[in-house]
C-alpha cells in the first residue's frame, strides 16, 4: 500500500451526507477531516424531477465539488476500493491507503440499470428516459413535451430507492402538462407500482388515489417492470395475475437500487442483496465497529432515503462521532424522520413528513399534511434549494 495517510475523521462520499457531516465537523472544531470523493461536481438531485417536468433547469442543480467542500476538509479525489475496519483503514483505486480514528460511510446509492433486462440498452432514446440521471432529466422533458398521443408508462421498482416518491411525481407533472396542452385524453397513462397503495400512510395514499383518478391514470399495484424491449417498444410487467406485455410510446423507467458494489463486498455491509452498511437505526453507529458510522442512502436504516432524512441524521452522527472519539457512549438519537415532497401538478405539492412509526411530523401544522397545497410547491421549487446550498451544506440546518 502506497501513500498512506491518517486522519481523525475520514468521510467516504461527497454527496449530501458527506458534505453536511464535514461542514458540521468543521463547525464543531475538527480540522483533521478528509473526504474521499471522485466526482468534480456536486448535484442537488431532488430538483431533477422538476427538470424532467419542465419546471427547472438542469444547470441549476449542479455546482463544482470544490465550492461545497469545507475549507478545513482535505479532499481526496479518489474512489474507494476496499475497507479494512479491523485495521481502521481504507484503500483507494490508485492503491493509496487512508487510516482513520472514525469513519463515516456515505457514498450514496447505486443505480442497478442492468438488473432489469433490456433497460441499459433502452435508456436515453426511443422514448425511454429517467429522472434518476442528470443527463437524462432534460431528455425526459423533451419526450413528455413531444408526446401528443399514445401510451405513457411510469415505473417504480421494488426495494429501497432514493426519493421513493420521485417515480410517481413525474407521472403527475407529465399528466398536468398534457392536460394543459389538451392532449391528456389522447394519452393512455399507466403507473406501475410494487406496493399495494401509492403511499404507506393511509391518509396520504387516499389523497394520491384522488390525484391518480383525476388524471385518469391506470394504477397497477403489486406490479413491477421486469424487462424492456426497446425495438418493439414493450415492457414486461409482473403482477399478481402473472406477467403481461405492455406497449409504450414513452417510458419513464426507474432502476432497481442497492449499495455500491465496493460497500456490498466489505465487512461493513448487511449480507443481503442490497448490501447496505449495517448500523443501529437510532445512533447511526455500525453494529460491529463502534468507530464507524453511516448515513444517507447507503445506511441500513428503514426510513425513506431522502435528503430530509440526512438533515436529521447528520447532527446525530457528528454528536456520536465526537462522543466515541472522546471515550463516551454514542447517545444521540435519530427517530427515523424523513420527508417526501410529492409534486402533484405544476402548482401543487403534498409534503409527507413522518418517522419510523409512520407518524406524521408536519413542519407546517397550519396546512393539512395529507393533501396537496400551492405553498408547498414554492417550498419545493425555491425554498428547499436555497436551504440546501446556503444552510444544510454549511452545517447550519
């Protein structure tokens, strides 16, 4: 192993979780913090749905990585290849080794395009797109804008995914646009979901059922896309009554997702198909290695994988890192809070906020959290991005 360095705290991943934790450590006085992240660009991914729906520009969702890394944090522009938690070190793809007193694992989630037969070949052309990639979100809008008749299919994969509401949000934005264009009645819209209802909280699911009915969307529950044939423009749908084939003129496909492969193969992972980092769901501390923490999409916590969850997890992680490094128990507690802003049109949004028990936790108690509101739309489009860039990534929110 060459080029060995050691740091008080080592963070894997420069996404929302990594930058937020680094900023909070900086504000807590930590100066020997290193961040391993290969990308030159940091993205605000929650806005990609609005990009795909023609309500935002893709360029507004990105900034140079160097502009968001705290000044006291050492940025190591590399990719991690292996973990050695028994010896408190990681190895990068270039062969360099990096030791730590405390490790924070938050490289995000992996988009497994190849797990759905034909999807890798289909994505990005011939009517198939996805808001789950920066380069494809503008393509989604081009395809939606160009469709005047035919069949539109929107899919939701099984298993944990980031921003679980995003696959259905784009169906509502597209339907709203087609209605305004006077062509919705000429488009057969289908929403394919692996769950029995469009949301896990009954009152919110009831509201979304009304949205779906209002647009005339055909909802297929307990169903999942299992294959795409781009040459025939068909998808295979596995449901309760077996497998059926559906034609499409436009397909918004969301891939299955899991922990990055280098995490799955490590001693830190839960040994299942998803391979997330095994942590205590309250302290965010690894179940076997007390000086290792994980948060964000890669953690095994059973909450929804959203930026709002990270905003609540980050202070818990930083507090508990400080405790462990100073010989104390990790006592800070995360209650599973997450938020799912579900855009239902170009002027309304439902803001679902809840904890591990699926108890509603509204930030705006004067507004009914179970139904769409216009003020929430402005929060989504303007308020949340401002808070993200100016407060959250600076450790202030």
